[in-house]
């Protein structure tokens, strides 16, 4: 598979070069019927919390219904393949995370689509949030030092749910191993919702999650937060130290979410969708959701989004190389 480069990686840059954020008005007659927004993870995860209201706001802006569809499977590969094989008319969209990049780096088998040709980045929805390392409240540990000691004396390591190979939850687990020297038994689940359910049932010890889906369980004491992977403490959980404050100065992991469409969609339609996202994430309701998730609203041009993803790819390949993972 070709690397991201000047030819317009992820099949977007060539179509959208030199486009301003406030580009031309959307093309007449697009959209003239409902759109689909695929989300490649199970219901109840962080993408649902922002994706469903975003779909509503975009639908209002575009004047058409946007049908929100959870399509979990293979860390996003199932949904991405559906997107890649859709008609290139802009009516099929996908909202996903850095797992898209992770699949390029970490997939043990060839992807059933070409990420440079078959899909196109439209815009970022959010970026900048760290991940909480969350555990079941019954664990006999109350902070990172006690958790690491517990993991080191547990045969085979503590169990840690992740939502797919190569996505941010996997990277968090691998960083835990790298920086603490303790083992984890990683278990792949269909999304953050199932991972939280498993921890609440004492079936899994740990998981890396964004804040919104875990917050009510942390507030009620049913789950416990041990650390945060952002560069500063989470505003909503200022009592939880960052991993750097806990003695791991190189430990940083920040998430993102973005919108993709099928490769070959006309440029004016891509800009129409990008502008709808730009406006949608700046509505009061979405701004509050972004703040709650410790993230910043996106809406960047497709060109800027392509450049951002290229940097993410380089970062994940660096992690994979250090951990002797991936291809």
C-alpha cells in the first residue's frame, strides 16, 4: 500500500486543493434526498454522543434527513468498505476516529479497499481530547502506582477492553505496556458501550475511554479513573492526574473524529458537507458536547484534514515501530 504523500493521500487533496474554509455555496439540487451517516462502532459509544446530534444539525442545515447507522465490525473496516463501495454521489458518509489510520498501520491483512482512492476525507468533527484509563471500582487499586503494581503481580496481566486493533483504545493499552512495563490481556469488543458494560459487570478490569460515556459511572462510583492521556488534566475531572504527572513524561495520546465520503464525489458536494459540519459543530448544543468531551470543534477544509491525517499516520507508524507492531 502506498504511503501518504504529495499525491493527495486518502484520495482527498487532489479534489479539494486550494479551497477556502468558507468555500462556494452548495451545488444546486444537492442533497435532494436523505443521506446515510455510517458509524463503525456499536451503539452507546462516544461517536454516538456527538454523531447523533451532529446528524440532526447537519440535516437541518442541508434540508434533508441524515440517517444515523451503527455498522460495527473489524475496527471500522466493515463500515469503511461499505463507504468505499457506495455510489460516489456524496449521499453516503462515515463518522469515525483515528481507527481509520490505525487500520492502515496495524491491519494484519490487506484492507478490502484502497484508503487513498476509494474514500475521501471531508473534514474533522473534533480533535484534542485525551483518553481516561478507567477501571472497575472493585479493583484493589486507587491510583496509577497501585494499578501498575497490581498489574505486575497479576499472572498474565489485568484485562483491558479495546474496540479494535490499531485504534486509540489499542494504542492506549500498548502504551500502558510500554511505559509501565506491566502486561495487559487485551480483549477486542464492538465499542465503548460494550466495554463499559463489561467493566460494570466485573468481567473486564480496564479500558481507555473518552469522558462522556464513562462520566456517569465515574460520578456514581461504579467505575474509577486512574489517569488521563491528555497534555493537561481534564476540565471535568481535575482530580485525575495526567499520565505525565504520574511519572510517565512521554505518555500522551489524543483522539480525533472526522467525516469521510466515497472516493470520486464531486468537489462541490464535498464542500457542501464540510460546511454543514462546520456550522453544525458550532451550534450551542454541539459546542457543549465538545467541551464535555474535552475536545475542540472541527470543520477544517478537506485539504487541511488530509494534512492532519498524514501527520496522524506518521505518529501511529512511529508507535507501531517502537512497539514492533503493524506492517
